[in-house]
């Protein structure tokens, strides 16, 4: 359903922020701890549960990969067992966090504590109301509360603090994650019943695999895009929506200007796989881990295209299904599928703005939902033996046309499941299969169901799946690429050939160095 928005070039330019990304945890989450008489964490600023590394320097390793000093300042990054300093220098290798002591964040007025992580002494009973284990329903929090974040996430840090800002690291492969595993690392929000609140709407569905509209930015927030007049404004809008290449590896949402006739404090949008003006397979795609995921039997998270008049990029909404559908009437009663969905909750985040989406409508991003106007999915899964269903409505619409519109729940679920397996079962994109089966199983294969809705603060899980982990600063040295299909991870091609002020010859860029940088390929 989402309509295309053309790329624009806005004057801007990257050092990066360590954002808390739940895609690839640095290691197992720290477990509960208790006080000891010899407390190595007493004089350390503990932002959330973390492993104590290098007791002399009092460094802490957090589950999101940050490494901080005793004052809480980010000094390094932890990647695959290695501690790498902000200057790129190697601090330590072969670090096993399972063998480290754990410092646990404590309530105001108490001290942090450390124990042997392999010891159960003093461990909190996970069934106790005192436990706040990631992924547990114990101690559930309201998603509108600032407490509704991932323990161990940098979301607990003041976003204006310089402690979060470090030079960009481009050395690790940023594949789309495994949402069904990732979701276990987050608290489960407590949601109130909002049926009957008078704010109604309905879902449509699509999955075009195009680069998300919200991966682009603007200086005035036009078309709901993130604002980038300052770093603070950019961070406040949750940065830009993540983008992946055809290999499902995260790439920058924007890069250094491709012209480079002079220095730009600005950026060039990464090409869109749905933009005919660019080499299609080399453009940006939706990261597949943005497909819907079930938190439990009655709660799910998803991304949507929202209405331009009521939604902007990065906003979240709580929907509760009422058992009916958009075109219900006396002669067209709700189906078994709609009734099976009644009472379930979903929190959605806007990663696209659809100019054909009506107020109250949220166009659900779900694999197999039909591409709508544009289609990059066929570029990712290049096969001519797949039945993709209807352009608008996808697999379910095809099943309705094939079986009739008066079949039961299991009939539609079986039909959609069969199409999901045929299209995605043997592909290299397991998240597409998972998201498609979610529609059949959790969503009950419901066609345009209605709900009551309210705006809420975004759960940390959705923020982590939404926010770019690469283009987190409004300045960048990553060079523009028209084709990202050869990128398989590792360092990005950057340049130091240009400056903000010209040299004696009036040149903003050293032509020889710039030519050498631009000649590099992935």
C-alpha cells in the first residue's frame, strides 16, 4: 500500500554513537548478583548490569558492546571477544565474559555489587517479583514508562551525554538478527485494555522490501522524516531507519556526497532498490528482521507505514483488535479469523509514511502481504516458480480468491502457510519465512482487522530494530556507492581527502587522494 517517496539530497555530512542494538548481543546477559564484603563495583558507575573487565582500570562491558570506564564514559567496544579502543587500538583479545564478575545496577541509596557469575549465592529467584530478567513477564512495565527499556541498553544513558559518542566503528558485519531470540532479552510490557476508547482504525498489509522511507532525513521534518538540523534533533527522532543490502547486511542510510566537488556538511541517501534510476540489486532494502515478531500469545511487535497526516517516522502505536474488520456490515459479518484475533495487542512503529494510507490505518509490514506499488522482493528472491498472490493483499487475498470468502480459520491458515513455505522456505532469508508464518499463526490470517489504538512510547526492541547503527552522526566520511551488492561486511570505504575549508589553490579536496579513495571497491 505504501507509495514511493523519491530520494533527496540534503546538505549535511559521520562519527558514530554506540547505540544499543539488540541484533547481535556481545554475549550472554549478566545474571542477578548480590552484595559481598569485598565489593569491586562500589566505586564504579554502573548504568545497567555489566561485566567487570580490568579491575585496575574499572572497565565495564555491557551486553550491547559498550565498554565504559569508572565514570561511565565509553572508552571502547566489545566485539566477538575483543576489546577495541575508540582510537581503533586493540586493548584485549579472547575475553570470555562468562568468567568475569558482574556489576549490577542498584536502586538509589544502595551500592553496586559483584559476585562470581557462575555462583548461585545470593541470586535473585527468577520467579520473584524482585526479578527483572530480560524476556520475563516478572516485573512487567508500562511501555509508556521510561523503565520499559532493555536492561543493558544505552537507552538508560542520557542521550545528550558525551559519554555515548565515540568514533565510528565499521569493522563488524551487521547482519539482520534473529528476532525470536532477540525478543527474549527485553522486558514484556503490561498493556491496558483499550477496547472501546473510541479511536478506531484498521490494518492493511504489504512487504515491498524497498528501502524504508524513514531511512531518509530532512531539515524541516517534511513527510514525517527524521530532522537533522543538529545532532540533538537527529537523535531525538531515533536517527534514521536501518537499511540492508541484498545480502541482508546493514549498510549506511546515507553517505558522503557522491559529487565531492567540494566538502559537504551533508549526505547522499543510499540508493533505493525500488528506484529505477539506480542499479536495483545494488540498492537498499528493508532489513528482514523488521518483519513482525510475537512477544507472546497475546502481544506482538511490528513495523508499519502510517498516515502522513497522523504519523511521523519513529512514532509507536498500541493497537488492540476488536474482532471485526473494515468493511463489516450486517450482510458481511466478521469472519472466524477476525474473531480469533480479538483482544490481542500489537505495538507498531512507523518506518514508512504511506501517502495512500488513511488516518487511523496502519499498513502492516508483513512478508507475503503483497508488494503494493513497488517490488524489491522479487530482486531478493529471484525465482519465477513462486505464486506471490495479489499485488495488494498478497497470499491471503490469493487464498480467498482460490477457496472463497466464507471459509474457516484453519482453511485460510493452511493455505497461507503453504504459500509462505513455498516462497521463503528454502531462501536465504529466514526472517521472511518467520514473519510470513507469524501472519498465519499469531495474526490468525485476518483480513483488514479493526482495532482501537493509542500512541505510546516505543519499546526498546522496536527502537533497536529501527535505528541505524551506522549513520548515527550528521557528519560522515563514508563514500557514496551506487552499488552495495558486493558489500559483505567489514570496513566501509571512507575518505579524508576533503576538508571544510579550501587550500591555497581553492581546493576543498586533494584530487590525488580523493581519486585513490574513490577507486577502492568492496
